[in-house]
């Protein structure tokens, strides 16, 4: 129970439901603490999740202090139970707590150039501060989460099984997905040959996971650290742009409305490189624009596989929801590929 969880952390106050997350249950306690009940069906090893969260945030806090910056505004501070544990366990329920960061806000769909610029600076700073952290220390929360070749192999298995009998409805999309299979290997091959280092990856860098200052609108820090694990900085840049520079929501299947907004991409790239450029390798810099294409392609293959499987993973509102999402993501990929020269020119402008 939430009351028992509060007591275990030594927190007094009235818990109020907070936020609009779809996975964990979140409570605000008098604008002093946030307490969350983790969804242990999704995060089957909550101890591993919290080991990662503590390791990463404590590293960031030490770096911020050494740089003369205020750690209380620039990263989450998780707290332990009265007995020193990182979680309070109540049967299958797992609770965690951290200090509330006041005078700050999040946004979900306000995609202005200035907002993306500020979000990108926060994401880049997160990466910069963790550039000397050994990512091998982190627990793998979701194996092969952004292993794009594995995602393509999973799609092939889904096509072969055709569990829903709907593969014929998506023939053109299947053909397009498989035509780009070689592109899927670019980041993972670069990690394998060492030109792209294994890094701490946040893995959910949508703009709604950035906290902004109410007075200055500055991007403060990244929140929702459940999927922090070893990966690539390119995953975080690419996924942020898959969402952030798209002209519409990922549910829209009206092809004439779907495009990759280069103005939003430029604003994000400028802010990102101001923060992260000093710690990026030459190969990471070379693949910045490509990462946005690959992450969008990967997401499209996941939607397509789930449609063929019979909608067993992503929540859907109607029978062709995943099909529409696939159409959307692949239309975005096509536009990204058409604008590749312009996009890469923008990256070079700010390097």
C-alpha cells in the first residue's frame, strides 16, 4: 500500500495521483517528494532498474558539484528507505521515491523550435556528464531494446508465423521494410567495431521526459530513467528526432500530412551539439542524421510485427491501429531519406 511505502521512506504527507504515465503509478507528496509504484510486469527486475538509476544519478550529481552547478535542479535525487534500501517491496509491488523538483514543468506536444532546442541541450548535457561512466556496470533492463537487426529478424519471424492472418494486408509495407534491411546494421556494426562506443543510453528521449524551468524555460534534466542501460548516444538522438521532428502524431496515416520538419531538426541539433559535441567520436558525429532514420525505421518494424502478430504488445484503439502507425513511420523514413543531404548539411553547420 502507498501509505506503507511512504512510511518506509520516512515521508509524511498526503499522496496525490500525479502525471499521465501509462506504465507506473505516480504520487506527489506535498510538492516535496515523488513516490512511484513500478509496474513489475513490465520491469521484472525492479532492483536492477533502481541499481541503474542510483548509479547514473549519483555520478551526475558528483560531476555537477565538481563543475559548480546545482545538482538539485539538474538531476533527480532518489532516496533510500529508512533501512537503506533503494526500493520498498510490498509483495509484488515495488515502490521508489525521489525528491520533487519544484518550479518546473513537462510538455507532451509543444514542439516549437525553442522547446526542442532546450530539450536537446538537456539531453546533450545528460550524455556529456555520463561520458566517463562505464556503461558495462549497468543492468540490461530490456535486452536488445535498440538492436535494429534483431528487430528486423523478429519481423521476419512474425511474417513467417502470420499469427493473425493479416500479413497480406501489409504486403507493400513488408516489402519496404525488408528493402532497408542493410541500413538496420549501421549503428550496431559501428558499436561492434568500436567506432561508436558503448554508452549510457536513456532510451526514451521523447520531449515529455525533459523537465523545463518555469521561469527561464531552460531544459533542466531528463526524467523517467526506467530504461537507462548500456547502448549508444545515437539511439537517444535518433529516437528524440523520430518523435520531435515529425509533423504529426505517429497515429496519423494521411500521407500528405506526414513529413520530417527540418526546422525542428535544426533547432534540436543545434542544442544537442552545444552540449554533447565535445564527447562524441567522429563516427558518432557522422551518423547523427542517419540515427534518426534508423530509429524511425526500427519503430516502424516493431509496429508492423505487432500488427502481423495480432496486436500483442502495443496498446491499440482499433483493428488497424498498428498498421496506421507503420504507414506513418515508413512515410517519415522516406521523407528523411529524401532530405538526407539537407539534414547532414545542418549537422555539419553546428559541428
